[in-house]
C-alpha cells in the first residue's frame, strides 16, 4: 500500500512539473517575442540615432 501511494505521489509530482515547465516555455516565448518587438520598434533619441538598447 505504501508503495502504491509513493508511486501515485511521484506520478502527481512529475505531472505537475511537466505542466509547470510547459507553462514556463509559453511564458518564455511570449517574453522573447515582446523583447524582439521592443528591439525592432525602439525609438530614436534627439540626435536621430537609435542609441543603446539597454539603459544601464
């Protein structure tokens, strides 16, 4: 009985981890797409040049 409970807990844990990783992949793809859009559509500064992408 204890072995069955451990196997079920392991299956539940692996299912939860797989779901979380899939969600994290979608979040990473969305953030990457927004970063690319920001990189392409960045504005110009007063002198007309594009300037630095990162502000730090």
